[in-house]
């Protein structure tokens, strides 16, 4: 199973279209907020959550999605402090999720916190402290193992 994961594109529709065109074979497209779009149609085919800069769009602040033997918590992450994700891990455990997918920090991240896998694809517009914008491909094999591959995006997007 292949999942395209991105977020924080901040008004840049072209980068989302480019990502989809590179991965037309994906099973799912998930966006972690701060598209700054005003219409959900502009996000298609992405399923998204609301970020702190998504004022004019009606999206949930979080989603729980079960696929590939995992329960994912999708959330933007507003109000988090980079490096301390324990509150997100607690929320995931309360919801029965084993993976948290979050944005907001504009920093690529893939680590375990209190037994919960925490993945941030970074920003597909502008990352902080990293040379290129990024997104992630999640591959889930038949045994349920998740492989996260971070993809750099050319700066001219």
C-alpha cells in the first residue's frame, strides 16, 4: 500500500499537483494542514485536516484512519513544541492509534515517542533548518511494516 503524505504547502497548488502527477499509483493522498485553500475541491485527491492557517475551509482538526493494519492519527499539530511530542503520543494512545502523522513545524521527522510512531513530512513549500521542501511516501508491506521515504522537492516550486 502506498500513501502520499504532505502538508504546509501554504497556497502553492502547483506543488500538490506535481506530487500527484509523480505518484499516480498511490492508494491514498493525505494532507496535514495549512494548504490555505478556501475550497476542499482544490485539495483533491488529498484527504486533509485543518491547520492553523486554514481560515476559510471547513475541515476537521484531526482524522483517525485505519489502513494496512494501523490506525493513523492525522493532525496539524498547532500548539506543539518541536521536540516534545509526548502530548500527541498520549492523544494517539487514547484514540487507539499507533501512528501520528503531523505537520506545522516545517521539519521532517520520523521517530518513536512512548511507543507511538511520529512522522512529519516537513513542508512541501519551505522547511525550517533543511535545504529543500519535502513530502513522504509511506509504503506498508503485507506484514504491516511501514517504510517512510522522505522526498526532496526542487526549490523552484
